[in-house]
């Protein structure tokens, strides 16, 4: 059965003709929303590990982290090609020479064919983009921007520390480097957002010339402001049925050419407070795909015919 959305595995196979696996890297970096430049609290859903593995604090270098992961991945999936994913915190938030050393250490490992770099839109600058553009001549490069929502009030509510303006500026700067692919991270279920707000985010993203997206469920982990809100009864997580319904609608407003790198979050089990259903990774993906099939929904079906319209089209001004 053909998939009803353009998944990352299909995209990678179209380039390399074989399976390519991501390897998560903890580079020991930080974030301006943690180190005091913007705030010391971070986003309300982020703890002190910043979605990282903690391997840097255990003393493992970038190279050592990749080699350790390669061994288990090759055994399980038989994969021979890999993308080094700099995930935890903000991976363009360091001096250029530091970043260059980290990136090139990853690219020097046999089998690594590219980089995926998670960052914030307010932590990008031309020199880093020039560096990545140079790598993109020979490697696959994805720059992943954490946006989370296209609503200013939501960004303020989650203590994001930047606005839509910074995101659009970062996108514009990055698009000048034609070989760098852009992925946007979006969180569904943010405090105060209704389904219509989330769909509005999808519509806004459809206007931009970006290549990929990651969808996340807002989940509650230990040591966060969100955990305190959850304990006080000030936040309720989406249930599985609600999340699936929103994802099915969301995908219809994303261009069919946009790569869906992720459909749902993948938290560390030992950190999770709620919801427990998010840990059922395979079931969640299967339930989303089942719902798409049953509802006869395909990615892009509400947007593809309008992509060539100007953003001032009435279509883009309303839901």
C-alpha cells in the first residue's frame, strides 16, 4: 500500500537507493534560552538535557558517539549510510571554529553522508550558512529550525525567546544557499492552541519554500515548567485520537513535495510524565496511517492546487 505522505525514508532511498539511518549526536552545546543571554529557564517543555542523550557529559566525542551507534544500527537494519543528527540544544550556537571542528569530526567517520543540524532561527548567521553550503557540495545537509508555532502569543507562552520575524529572516537567509535543505519543527497541542490554530500554522508553512517538517506532540517530561503546570492541572495533553485527527488535517495543507521527517515525538521513557501512549511508537505511526487511509486523506490535497497562488490570495487569508 502506497504511503499517503512523503516520508523521510522514501526521500533518502530516492537519493541513495538504500536505507540511510540518522545517528543522534550530543555535541555538548547550550542555548541562549538557557545560558542567560535570553533566559535561564528555557522553553517550558525543555529540561536541562535539551532533548539530548547526555553522551557528551559521559565523555564520548562526536566520533565515538557515531561509531557506537553505527555498530547497533548496522546489526539491526543492515544500514551502511548515515546522517549525523546534531540534536540537543542549539547546534549553531558556538564560535565558527568550534562548529567546524564538530561538523567535520562527524563527516570524517566512514559511512556518514550528511548532517542534520537542529537550531533556533535566532542563532543562525551568514558565516555558518557559508560553512554548511560548502559541505553541501559533497554531503546532504539539513538545517532544522525549531519554530513550534506560527502564532506569536504561543511563542511567548512557551518562553521561546524569538518570534515569527526571526524565523522568516532565518528562512530567507538559508534559502539563498540553494543546496541547504530546511526542516521546520512544529509542536501540536501547545497551551492555548485550538485545532484551527494548528492548521493555520500548516497553511503559513505551505507558503514558504522549505523542504521538510517534523511534527511533535507536546508531552510532559520531568524537570520542566510544563511539568509544574501539568501537576497543577493547568495543562492537558492531547489524547491519541485528538492528535491523529489534527495530524490528518495538518498534512492536507502541506505541499506533497515536503518531506515529513517525523509524524510524532519520540521522548526518553525515563523522563516522561505524560501522556503514556506516546511511547507506543509503532502503534502511533500505524494508527496515523490507518486514519489517513480510512479518511482517504493524502498530503497536500488541500494545498497543491494553490501553491502557485500569491500569498495575498483569499485562500491564504482564511481557513
